[in-house]
């Protein structure tokens, strides 16, 4: 009999076997991103990403302090240091990083003045246009970008929010704004829409204020309709690009026809208190320090207003970091945030920029651990968003061909943190992924709870996901022009210092997020969404949510329209899409569960993923919306009428809003035609889900 092995020999054999098992696991198994998830549902690389959170709040706070040392308006010399900071820290994270320059038309203030005159024209009071905040001297004076130069000496009329219903109320009072200066409070739609409506009514100029601004003045753009550089609609504003002339119709309709200016609430109230005329409706003075018997005007005092604008072709710079995918390098997961700000931009947008840099830090750590994503990840820092999403739009227009065929998703964070409560908007196929990810992230405030729990609680027990039928951040060009599924998310719904000199690091550190834990939560959600979309073998798109949402939209539309037009084409197309989704769901589950090793099976999965990716493109119409061809998404582009009751089917919403311009059968035909256009778009999406040709 051979001798029995000693305890030492047994231990040596066990250690050797353990070593061999570890060797096989770490060196011969797939990269961490492609191993099976553990009990918590996370892949090893994704768990490592989340484990890098300790100390992240201090890192993000340091980034935000550096990014907000001085104002950095796009196209000005102060923008360069912030661009250099972002570029250097993305490179320091170990990511391949580069910049791309564009030269759009930007708008700046040259001079302005505002005074209140007595009826005889003598000076009653000079009104300030600047902000009293100590750091305000370093910021650009308050103004409306793309407001034309102009002057007015005229009585003022208070138009409340400047909505159609407000002008109808004035008409009932016998008040006409023609030739007068309209005083409007923010909240009645986009700035440009409010100015345009005042111009239609014959106003000479508009002064706009925000209730509760605490002395700040809200800057912003009044460029109308569309996104991107107004002189290069549909192509990139490169240095040597073709540019339309300022007198061409396509350009003229984007610029307002009368001058406008933002003013502080106290300045607006000083004017309003001098107005006579019919008594102001009670709800018009809501939250304003006004007497109950104040009038709406006109006059009798006069407003003396002047504004001088200058426009120039300014250099802007987008910055990109690319993490090349190992298996599908030609499929792109895009994360983006803009960095330009009207003033210091602690909330808007650099809470998002600081968070993006932390996501880059974590991704860099994953790369050094040996991880590589299945699909390519692109991190984007956009410029000139505040002028009308210009940086992102120019890049989308320049790269539209490959984005249409290769972009999987766009994940946007603008103002990462501006208060309490988690908010998100998304195209519907991403709803469930948002829910899954927020269930894996600890709430930044409430111990022992997840973001999903407090998000649902904040919204009365449901996770309320907005549809992105607005054009106020960088997702717009990706979704509304290129048809790329998108998400937009942030903490906090209201920020009193929005676009003012009070948007500072001091406010964030003292009020917005003193612990910077909300920033960390956004970094975790944003980064984990990117990892899931980059690494999951089958894309985590759920089109069941889409069909359910479309059925709800059709029901609301049917209830609103009543008789006269038929929504049957719409219902039939939604049924067709629902059937295609049901078939795809079964196919996706089989592909998800299968161990795919054969080349043919790998190609089947890739083809299936492409169908999921391309379905959103089906909702695009090549000719765009009527009169607004740059918006091509027939489900979730913004409607032309900012007061529309519909946040979906923008072409149908436009037809309903414009119905008064037509009569009889023509009115019904226009609405019916738009219903057919949407129905055909949904059919295209159904064909894409099936992988068939219509």
C-alpha cells in the first residue's frame, strides 16, 4: 500500500487546486462585464463601478468648485479654462479624449437701459437691469439671446403669462397691447413663444420677469422653433460651412420681431404698481406684492426701454471621450452634458459636468481592472446649449448618417441637482431599465431605502416618467432629429436661481446638496444605465411600455376629438406594433437565456438588438413636421403651440391648434391627414421590431 499523504501534502494539493480554479476564473473566463451576474443582479464590473462611491462626494464637490470659479458663457474667453479643465480630467481618467470645434452665430448684449417716465415724458425712476448679487459684476448682464436691437417709449400693459387666454381676458377688458410694452411673468411657455405672441398682438417690446427670483434675473434665449445654429439648419456649423443669409425666410422665422429683456421681479412690480386701467384679475397678482385694485394698463406712466445686440460667429468646442467596445465597437452608448452657463452655472449645468467627470473616473478604474464594454461608450461635453442646444445639434447634424445606423441610446444629464426628489424623462422602451437601476441605488438622503422607493413615494406611489416632448436640453437633436432612444434625469424640480448670478457653488454647498450625495446618486444611476446598455448581451429595451403608452395617447386623443375624424388608422397601427412586440418579447427571452457560442447565434442576437435599436427610427418622418421640418419625430417632438394640451403626437396637436385657420371639411382633413402620418410611422416601427420590410 502506498503511504497516506500527510496533512501538509493534503493542504498543498488543496491550495494548488484553488490556485488553478482562480487562474481559470480570472484569466480564462470572459471579461467581468460578460460574466454571469451574482445574486444582487449585478455583473462584477458593474458592482465595482458602484463600489467606487466612497469619497465621490468630495471629488464631485472639488470639480464643481473649480468649474464655477468664474462665469463661462459660450463663445467668450472665459469658456476656455472650463473646457481645458474638462478635457484634462477626462484624459486623467485614462480615456481617449478629443475636441471638435464649430462656429455658430451667437448673440450678446452691447448696451441696454430702462426707465419709468411720467405721462408728460419726464423721468420718474431709472430702473436697474443688473443684479445686486456681489458676484454679478463678473457675469454677463441679463439679456435675451437673439433679441433684436430696438427701443420703445410707450405705456405698459400687464399680460400675465402672455398666453392666448390672457390676451383674450385683456380683450374682454377692452385693453389692446398694440404699440405698448408688454410685461409678462415667466411660466406661459418658452420665452421665444411669449415674445412671438406679443409681437403678433402688436406689442412694441416685452419685459419678462419671474416670480420669487430673489433679486436675480433669468437670462435665456428667445430663438424660435427648432434647435441648433440658425444659419446652418440641417448641417454642421464648421468654420467654412455654407451659411444662409439673415434675410432668408427659413432664418427670419427663427428670430423674434420685437426686442425683449429679462428684469428682476422688483423692477417689474415697480412698473406694475403705476398702471391704471381695468382692475387686475385676482389670480394675475398671485404671489406678487400688489394692491387688490391695481390695474393692467395701459399706462398712464411710460416705459423707456432700449436694447442693443451684437451677433458674431463664435468658436465653440465639444469634447468627447471614447471607450471602444470589444465585441460591438460600432454600436454606441452616448452619455452627454453641456458645460456652458449663463453665469457661474453650479446647478445649470455644472452639477451635471462634475457628475460626468466622476462617471469618467469610475469607467477609467474599470478599464484598468481589465474590463472593456461590449459596445462603445462615448462621453460628451457639449458647448452652447444655452443658445438653443447648438453644440449637440451641430454634432448630430454632422454625424447623422452613422448615428442613425449605430447609436443605441443617448443618456442626458443637464442640471444633475437643483433640489429634492428624483425626476426622469425617457422614451418608453427605457422605462423598465430606469426602474431596475433605481432599485439598485441607495437613496442619498433616506437611510436604508433605494432611489426607486423615494421616487415612487414622491409621486404618490408611482414612478412618474415624463415623455421628452420638449426641446430644452441636449437630448433634443438625438431624439427629435435622429430618433435615438433617450433619457433625461435630475434631482429637484424648481431652482430659484435658474439662469441668474445666484447659480453659484455657494448656493449648492449651502442649500442645493450640502453633502453632495445627490450628485453621487446621479453618477451611480447615470453610469450604471450606461453599463447596462453597453454590456447586456440583449439590449434592455422594453417595447411593451411603448405600446401601452401609445394606447393611452390614442384614448386621450379620441376623447378630445369626439366625432368628425377617425382614429381607427392609429388604433390599427398600435395593434400591429403590439403584436410585433409580443413576438419580439418571446424571441428576446430565448436569446437572453441561451448560452450563445456559435457565430450564427451571435449574429442572430446582434440582428435582434439592431431591430430594438432601429424601431425608434420608425417614428421619424423624413419631411418633418409641417412648417417645422427640423423636428422629425411624430410621437414626441415639441408641439408648435407651447400652450397645447398634448405632449404627444405633435403633428396632430399642431393641426388641432391651427384648425381655426381652416374651415369646414378642410379643418377635418388636416387633422385626419396627421393621424394617418402617425399611423404610418407606427407601422414602420412595427416592421423594424419584426425585422421585416413594409
